[in-house]
């Protein structure tokens, strides 16, 4: 999911492979027609995809904004910003817990979680579980 969050936040049209949105674990060859077993639907994953896409559709920053990168070897972090909208994406791209040192421009700032509406304060470090992501807005 973290890679989808990153890809869907970069001014492009995000691509979802058939079955990806339901957690379909079987490998699907991109060029062959493969029947998807929809009975294996992971409804929590489907809900998360819908929330991410719904937010993307309402965010001018994600669709048209200027990107400023803050990534490390383990975390993809960047802001997308227009004159009226600012979004911060922080995504752990590793299959392990990581501690991300927030750059000065992001440290000690308060944001709103774009998916839950909860207030989030970024300190000097952000602890992220494997593949955890944050979608924050101003």
C-alpha cells in the first residue's frame, strides 16, 4: 500500500493492477488475461484504496502541486504544494520498522491526517512500522 500512496501522490494518474485493490495475492501476468478470484476480497484494503483515491481527487496539491523531496534510503518523504493546498507524504518503503529524522523544514510542525482528520505533530523523528505511511495536509 505504501508504494501506491507514493505513486498516487505524484501528479500522475495512479495505476491499479486488477486485484491489487483487494489484496489478491496470486501473481498476475500483465499481458495475459487472468481471472481474479473476487471471493478473496480484503474489504479493509479495498476501503483504504477508496479513501486514498477519494482524498487524491479532492487535493489540488496531489494533482497539480510542486514537489519538494525529503527522502532517505528507507523513507519516501515529500510535500506537494499549490498556493491553496499542501500535502505531506511520509512512507516507509522497507519491510522493517524505521526511525526517520525529520528535516528542519518539517520538524515541529502540526498537520491533519488526510484520512482520519486527526491532528498529527511531526517532531524531530517519526517512527514508522514496516510499510507504514502518513498522508498529512495543512
